[in-house]
């Protein structure tokens, strides 16, 4: 066995562990919330951790992590926000947001790996990801619930806008604080 | 009047497990109290009641004669809690930012926050690290940073939960010196530990907890002989005095 | 905390083959999704309550720990009742409660109760390792999926959830000790909760990797063996019957 295969196997294990960790973060993100000073909707952290996962794990492993999260929910374990689970949730009114998580993590993973790291690039990735997330979630909600556009937006987007902005702000700070060191460490193991 | 009074304090978890039961304790201002007990004896649960992080199932906690649930913010300023794992306590990206967390919560003007941070860092001798990342600090320094974060709230009572866990010899000495200095400057100290050999010489009083109950309370030299029967290692060898129980020279 | 934790007893349900149990779990969560009339909810719920008793799980304790979900259900029912358009039961100048709204809320409550109960039964009677082995078995014939790696991920995820929740609780406690709840700025508030959590999580990952390598972790590992008895098939048949009942 050559040196290279040992290292790459080590890398697979490392990424396996990280994938599980970020999936666990998404799951507890559905249970912990940060209250907003105004408005009835608290900030749920599941989608926040999906955004962060895109940065840290990149396209392939990030997608794996979200797929693992969705599969555990489909199997019937109460991992989705507020303890919901099952195939029915995935194809229910809010299912578009769950599929949107795949788009979110994929786009953040792709966009953040291209070019030089900068705040502008991170923000582009985050904003694009969120547009895709809500672009999948809101029309889905409209179709499943037979709503008009106004009520679909009122139920699926408008109340969350302050939360989205806060999450993007925190995610961008988090990435700036942790990602460089994380990437350095990863390279050192390769 | 005692500065802290615990009356008939009982906490039952939702699953029916009794964490602490019928605890009665009076602590006088300026006292140095060591609370000992094996793992799972309810020491940490007791600590979390002292500033209202946990609400009792029965009984109450009085600070200067007032029940703490009357003014929880005042209680949290008065009773500083230094947690077991400093990594759970440290929030800032730099040492100074972390110490500023508390005073900023109290909405002090920036100039005053800056002053408090300076004072608190100087008090624990960490001024030179102000702009460093907390995770670059050693174990003992991290613990001292956690203490500085608490000092910035200007507490009268400081509760330490297992302050020596995971520290090397210099780390223990560093932290122990800090605790003694705080005691000397007039703070009331409650120290939770099962490692009596590191600190007991400096305590005025020793309390032992066992299975959620307070089973012994008194002068260290009289209570110490009952420690072993409650699952705490008896640190004295034949002929040794309690004053030998310290890691300071 | 006993909810969603394995509780060791020796009962038919504890001995049931993990693969069939997993299939039953899927059937029940599908049933929860398809349910529409009152009997559709009552059938799975009564079967599940019987299984909690059959598995000798501490019923009252579990109920107490489900209070959190009780609050969610209550909120959903109230919100639905007031916001759903439909025939009013109670009219007032400010808000009216609609019949459809109450029904929609109750449906949600029924669905959530089924999901919660079935996960309680499954997690209460199945050690994580057996659950993981069953998933691995189902993945064996699937091409391009490294089943051993997925099984490890699932295992680690389950192990980490309570650990991370505990650190989150302690982080929040430590901040509230310093009056963190007085913060108004939501960005700062979230930052202070999430930064320490992530920092710790990443450090923990390194320790886990080292510990696994130290014990020679490999993806080529002993395969699990399964034993399947007649009673297991009988239990699966009950689950299937419930599913069909709800579907038809």
C-alpha cells in the first residue's frame, strides 16, 4: 500500500466524521431557536446550518450531509424542524424548502469554492443559495396548498425575511472566523 | 444576615429523577466554602439554582434576604458562575471581546465597558493577551479568562464548578492563586470540587453532598473524616493536618 | 431524558429483527402522511400505544417529556383556528375561529403524535448499532453507495445529537449567567450562541477522527448478521395492515 492511499483513506474518514457532525448540527438546528425581538417567528437554525455546511464541506460532502439529513427524516425519525418526519413532510406544503436545502448546500458549495475567498464571494454564495431555497419552497407551497401568489409569499417568504438577513450576516461572519483555519487543517491532512 | 440562604431546595427532573432534595444552607459574606461530593451528587444542579438558571421544584434561594426570582438580573450580577468547561463559557473571538460580553449585556456605555474589561483582565493578569484568540490560551489561562468574564459583572459571590478539572500543575496553581486573591478582596467563594487535596487548606467550611442531599456541613477539620464514607477521597494521611491540603507551596 | 433513547428490556419488540422494524417505521410514517379521517388517526395511534405497553416503556415519563411537542401542537391548532378561512364557530369583531382551521390543526396534531410515538417505540427498543446495521443491509444492493461509510455517518450523527444539545445548553446557561438574555441585537445574540457551538464541534471532530484511527477504523469491517423469527413477520404484518387501513 502506498503512502497516498493511506492519506486518502484518512481523508475519507475525516470527511465522514465532518459530514455526520454537520448533519447532527442541522438536526439540532430544528430544535433550537433564537427569539427575535419583534415578530412571532423565531429564527430556526436548521437552514442556517445547511448554509454553513456548504462552505465547510463543499459541494460533494455537503450534498451528502443534507441527503443524510433528509433520509433520516424520510425514514420517520423526528429530525425536521419541530419534530416532524416522514415522506409526507417531504411532499407536503413545506417539502419544497427541504428539497431547497439540497439546492442551497449545492450552490453555496460550488460558488464558495471558486475564485479567491472574499466577503463579496461568500455573500454572493449565500444570497444565491437563499434565492434558490425560497425559489423552490414558495412555488411548491403555492402549488400544494392551492394558494395565490400573494398568500403564498405571505406564508412562505415575508415573515422570514428578517431571519434570512440575520442568518446571512451571522453565517458570513462565522465563515470568515472559522473557515480559513479549517481549510488549512484539511490541507495539512491531505 | 447571611449573604446567601438556601431553604429546603429540591429539584426533580421531568423524568422523575431527584437531582437535589431538601438542601438547607446559609453562607455568610466573605466565607470560603468548599462543596464536595462524588459525580452525580447534585453539585452542579445546586450551582445552577444560585442565579436562577434552574428553577426549583420546591424551596427557594435568598440573596441578602430577597428571593432571587424577584429580580433575576440582579441575582445574576450578584452571583457569578464559573463553569466547568471554559470552552462552553467563552464566546468572544478575542480575549477582550469575551470579557466585554457581560457588561455589554448590561448596556453600559462603551467607555465604561472598555474600562471594566481593562480592570478585569488586569485583575487576572491577562492584560497582555487582550487581542489574542481565546483558543490560543493554555488551560489555566482559559480558566482565568472565564473568571475575568465573571469579574466584569462585579459579583459579590463567585461559584466555581470543578475549577481544576483537566488542568496541569502550573494551571492548578494559577487558578488557585486567583481564587485566593478574589477571596482576599472580599468576595464570597463557593467552590465545587471532589479534589479536596488541592484546595481544602484555604476553606473556612466544608459541605458534603451525596445523592442530592447535603450530608455534612462544618469546619473542614471535623467534616473531612466523614468524606470517604460519601464517596469523596479522604486526602489526609496519618498525622497530616488539613492545612497540608493545598497545591500552593 | 428518556425520550428517543434506548431503554433496555427483554420483550418481543426489543428482540424484533432490525430490518423489519425499519420497514415498520417507514410504514407508520407513511400512514401518518396519508391519514385523513378520524379512524385513520385512531388506528395507528392505538396500535402504537399498545406497542409502548408491550415494550414495557415508561409511558408516563415519556408523556411528560413530550410536553415540548404538546406546546408546538397547541400553537399550531390555535394559529390554524384563527387564520384558516372557513365556517366560523365563534365570531368576534377581532378574530373568528373557523371549523376548517380547528380540523387542520387537529390533523397536524394527529400526524405529529403518530410520528412521535413510532419514533419513541423504535428508538426505545432498538440499540443504535442494530438500527445502523439494518440501514446498512438495505443499502448493500444499492450501487455507488458505500454502505459501510453511510452506516458510520448515521451512527456518529445519532451519537453527536445529545452531545451537541448538551453543549448548546451549557453555552446558553453560561451566557445567561452573564445576562446574555438582555441582548437586543439578534445578529449578536445568534453569533454568540453559534460561534462557540461550531468551534467546539470542529475541535470535537478532530478528537473523534483520532480516536477512530487509533482503534484502526476501516470501512471493510465485520458484517452484521440478522435473525428473523415468525413473530417479527407477524409484527410487520400488523404495521402493513395499519398502513393499508389508512391508505384505503
